[in-house]
């Protein structure tokens, strides 16, 4: 079993035990940093529960008081999530309005609203906890607006900033926070945890998620069906870019770009070192494709995908966007035939 009785994931137990201390010594602002999909959010929620516990004097919540019960019900008035509008449905489970293009950034308006909230007296009296997730999505104005609150917060106000890339945060912001690095699990730990969660294809899921177990556990039947749809085209004897675009444009564009990025990574990785990371179930097809493909052309297409990733969530015409991706991939394949 990869989780402890406290709710902390097993590979984070050592870090948790090293920081569980009296609340009076806990800093007002902390950056939790580490790879994507390893459980940083769960760690932050456990910290928040301890900080808002009305009985415990340490960071370990009692689980019985009103504060702990409100946290368990996701209804604590002194706990606040700040996330980009595009990710809000992941936190509150409310359906997203697809008629609008929500921002992928935490905006200054959200921070101004947060500052007003921070300066209001805590309703339960234990304090306030604010989680910003992911912290690197703060735009420059929002990050600067947050600095003063981080430097001089009201008493018993705690900020937990979760980041997949601490190097993307402002140095002035990092300087006001204690940094805690959360490790990724080793492969055996990750697989054991996925098996315990009832994941049907733990090894393939972990590979597809790039060794991020929490992300791997989220793959549902639709995910695998859509992935199979893409692979039918990518592994076909003759690639049909327009047919592929027609089949894929109804899927989430960011996901299609992610799949393609992982596909081209595997081609580059296979050519360079003879290994496959994301698509072990397609090893034969990948080995056939690398014949004639130049590393330079593959890297060029990979860079194009990186540029397109930022546009994927904002494309006004999904079919045109997908056609452009597939035509670019087709040109890569043609370069191998004519090289």
C-alpha cells in the first residue's frame, strides 16, 4: 500500500515526517515543487487540514474537529483555492462553459479578490490557508500583486504555492517562501499504487503518463478510445493526414498535441538511444518509422508542436488546427521517403 494513514502518499512520507512540527514554527508561505502528477496537491491538502485543525497543535489534523470535518466536506470558509479559470472545473467539479475561452493563467483580478479575502477575519479562528495551483500560471502582474501579501500576511495566514516548475516563478516570489521538494516515486512504488487504485493497465498507463502515477490513474475509457483512434492513423501503412484530422478534431486539442509530442519524443529517443518511453505498445511501428527519419527533422517537428501546445486551448477552428498538425506530420514522413 503506497499511502499512509495520514493520507500522505507513501513516497512523500519521509518529507511529511520531517516537517510535521508545531504550527507556531510553520512559515507563512511555502512552495511545494516537484514533477507533475506525483501528488503535490494531495500533500498541500493534508497540510491545509493540519493548519486549519481546531484541536491539533501540529500539522497533523485530528480528523474529528469541525475544521477537519469542513475540510473533508470541501466546505471550509477559511480555505481557498486559486487556479486558472481553465482549470477551475478540476477543483470544484462544475462543468465548464465551453462557449467561452477561459484563461490558462491566474490573473491579477483573482489576486485582488484574494487580497480582499485575506484581509477579512477568519470565520473559524484557526487561520486561513490559500493554495495557488499551479503557481507558475500566475501572470506577471498577478505575481507582483501577490508579493506584498506574501511579505506581510495577516497573522495565521498561510500560502501554499504548488509548482511543476519552480524555475518559472519570479525570484522575488521564491525569496519570500520556504521551498519543499517533493520526490517522484520509483517505478515499483508507482506501479504498486496504481494496482491498489484498480488501474487495469498499470504499466502502460504509467508509461503513457511519463511516470506520473496520479495522472496515469485518471485515464478513463474515453482516453484510451481516443488514444487508439490516433494510433490507428499514426501506425497505418500509409498516413492520411486529412482522414486523421477528420477523426481527431472532435477530441480535446491539448490532448492530441500531448499525444503527438510523446509520439515524436519516442521516435527521437528510439533513434538516439534505442529506447521507448511513452508508447511501449507501439514498439514495432515506431521502429519501422525511424528508418530514414533525420533527427534534425524530428526535432523541428517537436519544436513546432511545442509552439502549438500553447494555442491548442484557444483554437477557434479545431478541424483546421488538427489538419495543420497532421499535414506537418505528413511532411515529416515524406522527408524520410525523399531524403
